[in-house]
C-alpha cells in the first residue's frame, strides 16, 4: 500500500492510492522550484506575482463544489463546512492580492546622523518547504502559499498522506494559474514525499525555509533538522484552548458558542475550544445546558445536508481518541455524557473532574470530547487556563470589559477571542506560544516570516 491514499473515513473504503515520489523526481521538483525563483519570482514585481494568486483565488471559487467533495471523502469533513473552507481559502488568497503591494512596500528609515537616505526592501528568500496537515487541506495551504508566493518565494508542498487528491487539485490550480500569467510551473510544486525524503529537502541548500503545521512530534523533528541546516522555521502545532466563562447576559448563547467551538471540523481543529473553565456560580447550569446541546449533535453522513458532525478522519484517529477517553475514565474522570462509537464515527463525550494527576489534564483531545472545569475566581480560571504545555488560542466570556482585557493580558496564548468563537479571518494573524509553536500565518505578519528585510542605505 502506498503512503499516500484516499481512504473514505465514513466507509473505510480505499478509493485511490498515489505513488510516492522517486528520488529522481524529488530532485527535479527542487530544481524546478529553484529555477522558478531565479528566473521569475525574484525578477518580476509584486503585481505579477499577485496576478498569479488572483487566478488561484478565482479557480478555488469556480471549483468549490469539486474541491469540497474531495475533502469530504478524504477526511470526513461535513459538506457544508468543506464548502466554507474552500471559500475561506479563496478569501485568503485574495487578501494577499489586495494588500501584498502595500505590505511589501519599501519602508523608509529616518537617519539619526549623516546624509542620504535608508530604507528596508522586502524580498523573497527562495524555495520554501511547506508540510501541511489533513484537517484543513485547502485553508492550510492558502495561508502558507498565498503570502509567500506574493512575497517572491516558490513553494514545495508536502501534504498529509491521507490528502493526496486535494493536494493534486491545488497543484493543478497553481499550474493553471501560473500558465495564465506566463510564470513557470515551478512556482508551486506538490511532492508526495516520505519523511526520509523530506530530510533531504530540508538539507538542500536551495531550500531557504520550512513551515510546518501538525503535531508536536512532527514539529520537533522538522525543527531539529532545520536547525542543523540553519533554516528558518515557522511552527503551528496543537492546542488545548480554554473557554473561560466568567459572566454572561445570555447563558444559552454562550453555551451554543461553546458547542460550536468544540464541534467545528468534527472537533479536529487545533484552535478549537477544548477545556471549558466556568465560574462556580454558573457551572451547574452551564454543565447541564452544554451537555444537552453538545450531545444533541450526533455523527451522521458527511455528505448529507445539515450534517454538523461527521466521522473522525481515520481509523487511527478514532482509536487514539477512544483510548484517551477510556484512560481518562480509568484514572477517575467523571463522564457526564458518552455516546456510541461505531467505526470512525465518535459521538460527543463530556468529561468532568479532570485533575492534574490524570493524563487528560494535559493532553489534546482531537475530536468531539469536552472537559469541564469548575473554578471559584478569575485568578483560578487564568491559572488553570495557563496550566498546559500549549498556548495557541483562548476564549473569554464576560460582561465586564475591563475584566476581558485583564484576562486577555494574563493568558499565555497567541490568540484571545472575547465573547465570540469561529471569528478567524484572512486579516487576523494566527499562531501560538509554548508548545503550540512559533511564528505567525495570516494577516500582514505572514508576509514577514520568509522575506529578506534588506537594508539599503544611499549616501
């Protein structure tokens, strides 16, 4: 069996296998990306590179139904959410088309002494390697490739082994977009590579940087290799994001937001709310309402209209989540609700009374499992929120504006959302701290990660 294959998580059927790239083909891919940088990306202006990405955005919109259907069968995303992901990817590409020239413009520096002038000119570094996960096959690529192609870099893209069809679809879009503006196809090259081959790519002197979205284990391994070869790395790892409820004028609305934040993408989102930290006076009512609304959503056919929760992405993912829940129960966690597990379909599960002595206290649950915590004060809520190796996102619900900012300042996370969930947008930077990674994607900051901020001083 090939490393790269589409296995429908709803049925377990292997739909198609894709051959792993040969060493010779890999060398050709690196050479094509390097040649595209030298002959086109670094020689043309922002407008020409943005024109390519504008066509990429258009093609995503034109092919949205086809693209969405691919990820439904690759990783079980409900169809309506898959369509939304394609639309979001198109919006991200368009954001860099609209703003790239402004963000990359020369930046004057006021001299403290002497005559003449000085400025910073931003330019692409060269070939970049992107290692992307399976949970958002289009969005993840867009937030890496969009800004970096506009900035003047070229892309080698290794997608997750279970997403070869969407990887091929994106590569076809980039190839068509490149041809439409007279750019070489090497601006974006898809590679079905093994981990051993990726080590070769990272070591190659033509490759100037690496961006990884995935597990801590994958991020650590890539960062070690990149450090050995002095390559810049952006890491977007996992999260165990807290949802802190301190006060609310509408508990039902807060509960629905909490459920939405846990179930998005079948619960398989790194910045989903996973730990629900509730002030004592609200805890009992919140726990009852949350459990009722959360468990009312049951796994269903991801292709059916209105489905909110499909299967987990693979048999391995379902087995891993089941083992985590079983271990939490064995170690003493209280189960407020637990549904049936059938194949890769995993019903919503609610845990309580999770203590620091349990593995569940510091693990990330990648699926529809929520852990509820009762706290007596704002201070205790913040302490609990920060007592995790992760630091990606966080959610704070309060009617007190001063408290919202105070808690936001105190939370160790790259992102804080106050009184809203699922508010991601192309202009908003995404990234974390601690074991959730380093660097930022999306927004203006994505264009700062892999560029040479070259000082030019003129007498």
